[in-house]
C-alpha cells in the first residue's frame, strides 16, 4: 500500500535546536547543502528542528532516511561520523535531547519498526559537538565540518542511486 503522506521515497532530515549552538548542526548543514548543491528529484529535504514524536511522520513509509544531526560518539569536536541503521539502533551515537520526555531517533525508528514501516535504509551523518550552551552560532569546529558532512551525504545518496550535484566551487561529491 502506498503511503499518501510520503512526498518522496528518500528524505534528508536536518535535526537539531538552532538555539543551542552545536545542536543546530543538522539544520545548518541542511541549509548549506540546499544553498550549494542541486537537490535531486525524488529526495525531500526537511528541517524538522526538534520535532520529537512528530519526527515519525518523516520516517515511516520511506525507502531511505538520511539524518544530519549533532551526535556524541566520543570523537574530537567537529568530527563527522556516519552510522547506518543497525549502529543507530545499537546506540553507538547519541543525539541531544531537549527534554527527557522527547523521543530520540532510536525510539522513532523502533516505533516505525513496530508498525512495520521501517525504511530500508537509515543513515545518520553526525558531527561531534563542542558546546551545547545557548547561542546561535556553531562552534568553529562544527561549522568547518559542514562541507565534510555534505560530502558524506552525497556519497550515501550515490550509493542509493541519486546524485547530489554541486552548484558552486565547494565540492559536495569529492
């Protein structure tokens, strides 16, 4: 059965709080990608902010979900790491919660699994945060990580048969 709520089979999600410095990595990276790359047909790019439970709307019924987020993996600040579905479900990378009542991406994926609507592919592209204090700017390390995250996103989309084309001089596909 086709899901009438799904606009595209692949969804790229920018996840995070713009008011907590490096937690805003996901939306800021998504904004950079939309500004510097031609977004391909069949791929929906969505800044969900801190969607909480509403995040499930962007996950269920998709062929693939790729998430840009600040996540703690125990690496140096600004390090970009890529986690595929099983590693995300195993908790190898933890996102930041605004509230203990807010579900994290693992819980959202488990909900999708329970209703048999888990995407075939789930990829979390995360940057290690330096600071989560209140503020609007990313730390220099995390800001500098955005092009690397875009390259990882392009690599993952290519693996799925979709090209993310560069508009300007900075390389999305290198």
